[in-house]
C-alpha cells in the first residue's frame, strides 16, 4: 500500500485563509460599518449618476428617455458646440484663474497658521486661535455672503466709513476689478483654520531628534521651520496640491453662484454656473453633460500628470 502523497496529506490552505479573513472582518466590524456610510454615499451620488454621461452623445428627448433617444450626429456635436462658442475662452479662463487663486490662498495662509500654532508655546492661546479659526468652516456660503454684505454693501461698514471720510461710496460687489478678490478672500477666511488641521497633524509626527540636531548646529526657530518642519511635511503638501489640481475645473460653484451677479459675469462666470443655467434653466441637458464630461476628463489628466511630477520629490499618491 503506497503512502499518501504530500499533496493529499496537506490540509487545504484555502479554508484557513477564508477563516482568517472572516475573523479579521468580524473583529473590525464596527470600523467597516462606519466605512459603509461613505461607500454608499459615493455609490449613490458619484457612481450612479455616471449613467448620465450618455446624454453628452444623445439628442435627448423627454418622451423617449436617455436610452431610447437617438444618438447625436456627429457624436461630438455638443463638444464642438461648446468649444467653438464665443463664451468658451471666458468660461475656461475664469474657472482656471479663480481655481488657481483659491489653491494658492487656500494653501499658503493655512500652512503659515499651522507653522505659527506649532511654534506657539502658550497653550490657551493655541486653543483659542484654533477654535476661532475653525468656526468659519461650519458657516454656509449664504451666511458668509451675508457677512460680506454687512461689510461691503452700500449701507455696509466699509461704505459708511468711506462716506464719512470722502463723501463717496463704492459698489464692491458689482465691480469687476474687486469681485475676484472678494471671492478668494472670503474663501481663504472660511477655510483658514480647517485647512491647517492636516498640516498640524503632519507636524506632530516630525521626529523631535531632528529639531535637537538642528539646535546643535545653531539653527534658530525660523531656520528650524525652514530646514526641518517644511521638508518633513513636504509629502503632505504635495499630496494636497495633487488633490486640489484634480478639482481645478470646479472653482467652487456654490460660492460663485451665491456671490455673483450679471454685472460681474465677465470675470465671475465659470463653467459650473454656465452648465447650471444651460442644463437646468434652458433644459439643454446634452450640452451640459458634454461640458461636465470635459471637466472630468481634464481633472483626471491633471491628477495623473501632477502625480508623475510629484514622484521626483517622493510625494506621489501611487
């Protein structure tokens, strides 16, 4: 009688692997249940609407629905209509410019605040500063616009002071030269404290021995920030910049839609506000879908390119 082979006598590893995976899942069931909420949110609001991409290539008819509507002839008709329109350059320029300003003034002030809080040794001052700087993040853009009106409207604080000093007033919110500054300034104010949280968390993970070595070399606090703190959190800074570049075609629809008015369309009308007017007000869903698809493709390409460039500084996502 022949002895059983090693393959026959060895217990199957697959059931054991399944058991270990099941045990790990069960031990972490609370965390997975917490993860279920954002996964469902992403599935409903991000992935399910992707079926509407078909609208960009269809002559949509309400009576036929998306699937039964005929295909556009040629298939790129709505893309061509947008790219060759007289407002394409203005919309794209406004979107990119406002987004670039927001990335710059949303990153630098938050980073500077995080550096100052990290260096401050008065704990009660740090706590109060953090609390006051975090609060604007929880205000809706409607409330932020109301605060802006209280300062910059004809009867606001600024114009009241101008009338007392010069006898004249100025319409800030309808001025094409002031609107972008107001828009970006209110954005930076709202996100100042909240944006510093990630930088503070990254600074908390810096090895204290690096600071000790810098002190031995004679570096003061400013040089320690420049040569130790900033290089240590560089991967986090690059990561956030890459993610922001992916949203560079957004420019903040809610804020712009609440703040702008027809007088400032030349400097404030962005792709999202135009898509809103075209898609919902004019009911031109195929054109609005084509523009939305164009934005998504550009954002995806920018993330890939930025990630490849970030590999040179060891800050890539993948």
